[in-house]
C-alpha cells in the first residue's frame, strides 16, 4: 500500500468535522474530498478547509479512483448502504457506530470487506480512550479481583434522533467498552424504556446484560436528563473502579472497598457481613484524544494491512446486542437469548426504518448526505427518493 492514504469524508453534521480535523492532522493522510448534501454545511467546511474539494454528490466520492478510503459519519439508517457502496468500489471503509441496523446487514459488510481484502472499521471511539485502556490494564492485572458487575450511565439533554431510539444512539459506546473489558458476550439481553417526546422512539432506556461467567452489566441511557453524565462503575471482588469521562484529568478512581461474607457460621444469628473500607487512588492516565488515536489506527491498518481493533466483527457484536434489546423492548423487557428472534429488516416500533431503505441512484444507491453520527445530532438525508419512517 502506498504511504499516503487519500481519504474522503461523507457527513458534516455534528461528528464529521471532528473526524475531518483529526484526519487532516494525521501523518501520511491526504483529505481528498468532503461530501454533504447541505451546501450550507459545505460552505462552513470550506471556510475551515479551503484547500479541500467538496461535493454534494456521494457518487462523486465513490467513483473517484484516487480515493483509497471513505469515512462515513451519517445518520445510522444510511451506514449500511453507504458502506456497501464504498466496499463494492474497492475502498477501505470507516463507518460510525452502530455499523448497521441489523446483523444481516453487518454480516454482509464483513463478507464484502473480506472478499475484497479491504479494511472495515467501526467508530467505537472509546476503545481508544487512554482511560479505558488503563482501566483494562488494571482489570487484567487482577488488582480489583474478579469482576462482578458493571454499571454504566450515559445521560444528557438531547440530542434527539428521528430514526433510532436512545439505546441505539448512546448504548453502543458502553456496550463496546463492556465487551472489551470482560472479553465475553452476554447470554441474554433485556431492555425497558419509555417514550416522552416522540411517539414510538424511546428517549429513556435501561438495558441489562447477563453473562455466562456470572458477570452482569446495566446500561442506563437518556436524552431527558438535565446534566451530562458519562460514568461507569466496575465492581470487583476486591476493589472497585469508577470511570467518569466528564472529568478533565482524574477520569479513573480505584476504591479499596468490598463486602465479605463469613465463610463459616453455625446459625443465622452468627451470620455476618464484613464491610471493608480502604484508601482510594487515582491511576495515572496519559492525556490524548481518543478520536485522534482512532483515526491514526484506521490509517495504520490500511498501510500495514492489519485488522482493526474495532473491526467489522466487533461492530457486529454490538449490533446483535442492540437488536436483542429492541426485541426485548417490544416484549415489555423480556430477556432475549442473544442471537434468537428475527434479524431481518422489518419495521419495529422503535423509530427504525421500514423496508430495505436503499436509495437506488446512479448505480450506487446514494447521492448526498447531511448527517451526524457518534451519538449526537439530528442529521437529514436528501436523496431523490422517498423514505418512510416508522411512526413518523
């Protein structure tokens, strides 16, 4: 592979400009084209990057033989169609999370990338966070003992989406972190939620993941919280870790706290719990921007023909859990065996699209995008076709 990777970015809503900034700052990377359906957004990008060509036509990027890779930062409902078009055109593809709407779509993207010998990477940015990496090191060292459960809260006011619920919007971050920390897949998934602002689209959800190794995880998400919360607690048999991503410096704190039951007792009256309270400490975490590390990793994987840390397989694991959560929501929180139930493209009652949603245009299925990704934004798509949102 040539040393300089030429990249195009599609989607300049909330998250796309951050990807563009980091790609431009990455060594041996040339930002070749910026694409968005909104001329207003492109005008803004031209003021920031006057030397980078722009286009409102996605097929211009797909057809450009000089572009080696495409970064997709659009609304979720277009991830699959755009990624498929890019891979089919022989371009390495980075797609924001979640990688697709269904496991069927995700599996097709993985198969296409493998058959073409291309890099397919999913934007699970927090796996590149130095704090998450340090937390993983502490867990693997055995310092906190056996992990018993993980509780995550990702809350804020907005930003409301029109095609996915809050679980599909915010939970992928915590799901990817939990799977990374535990190196395990849940056996069952259950989820409950409620709709307060938009009918049929949950804006508050609580997800419960049950693992085979006696672990469990709870993920709470909300678009209706007055305070931005990005917190995860990892409870071990010896110590506990609190990870707060909103803290500027001390993102990790380790607490020497635990509960122990007496190993032997002759009667219930003799039964006692022992509560241990020790010191707490703040592990050193080197400060670095996770998105910068993520972009560098994508480029390195292309140049060195490596498999990404957050490749298609990892992205598919997250989508399978989200699908199970959606089925659980439909059944009032019933536990879903992972991998059971329908995984087709039929409409559900949680704001996902009806039908296949491929835009049949110019042989590629897409023409222009104005979108946001990575858990924020209210991007819109402007195709020469008609789409119907479930419960619109």
